[in-house]
């Protein structure tokens, strides 16, 4: 890897950067270098007028007619299709809704229901804390012997065994940027009959490989800042659903039950 040692080299590289022209699409306080892309990104210049239009025209003036007139009802799919291009998913397979945690709860509940006889949800200690809390919370809520097993990130592959129902992993470590081998983990999990949920927060643009996961959640935290979360659960749909399902899928043998 080439290491830039001085400002002159960095400026020369900046000049060649084909992405540099995107800079003018964002509104930053003068002289500020802002590197936070996850918690709150930089304001895109187009966002202010668009939000004002949504509030002043679509909400204040058009009121309830906006669901049809301004296409509100279809926005989760419309924006989902835009995000699908960035993450390499098929059109019609991504929905924008809620937060990552809420989406994770939904897809994890569905996945656990589909593998109900297998009691282990496998994850790793590098995962984002709230993802682990969601899984813990779900097992407590179900109160039927399901448990979350957490291993070190480098031991995920060997921990994927027959008793694991769902493998729930975040691709990119938010602290170190360490990445998992998604393809290898997904292949091994499918070989063992598990469903796989990938949290792709921080992964947008990293790869467009058309591998098949069971479900993904994430939000697009690019330079444009944090957008609403999205999820895609192509492989968790019923048998009659559109393509994207893994051949290992079976009809749900049971549903998550409430704690007694
Ligand atoms: C990898 C990852 N997963 C999950 C979350 C939680 O996201 P949310 O607050 O949308 O539930 C975050 C938040 O930064 C994250 O970085």
C-alpha cells in the first residue's frame, strides 16, 4: 500500500481524484474538514429545498392526497431501488423503513421462525453492540431455549455448525474497518443449512458481488450522511415469492412465542 508522506503528494492525488467533484454537492462550514460519515454526515445542498418542499407543499398544502399525488406510499420501494444499485441487490428487493435495529428485529424474528428447531443464533464479539442486544432481547422474549452465541470474529467460520439456525454478522467493523469474508461465511452457513443475516452498515460501495444472503439490514452512511435504514429479506419470503431465496429454505415450522 502506498503511504502519502507529505501535503504535496496528497494535493497531487486530490487533483487526479475523479470523485473530487462530488465535494461541491455538499454544504460544509467554511474551512472545516469533517470526517464523520456514520453518526451524522455532511448536509447535501439538495436536501434543504427538498425537505422544505415536502413540508410546505406536500404536507401543508396537499395533506392526505400526498400518499397518492406525491407518491408517498411507494417511497420505501422507490428509495429502496436506488439503494439496491449501491449494494448490488436486485430491483424490488430492498425496502427503506425504520432503523437498523428495528429491521434487524424483524428479519431475525422471521429467520429464527424458519429455523425454529435450531436454537442458536451465532454472532461475533466485533458486532455492533445494539445488534447483539436485539438478538439477546429476542431470545429472552421467545423464552423457549433459543440463545445467542458470540465468538471472536476470527472464529465465526468454525462456529457455524449444524445446531446453528441463524448466522447474524456485521460485515464491516465500525471501529477498525476489518471486513469479514462474506462470500465464504455465507457459503459455509448455507452448506450447514443456516440462514444468514448481514448487517451492511458501512458496507455500501464495498462490493457488488451478487452472492445470496437470507436477509440484510443496513443504512447508507456515505459522505451524504445517514439515510433511513433499509432491509432486504429476499430469502425469507414464502416459497411462492420472487427469486432470491436459497434452496435450503423450508416453510416456517413455528413462530416466535411471547415469554410466559
Ligand atoms: C453496524 C451498525 N449496526 C447497527 C447500528 C444501529 O443502527 P440504528 O440506530 O439505525 O438502529 C449501527 C449504528 O451506527 C451500526 O453502525
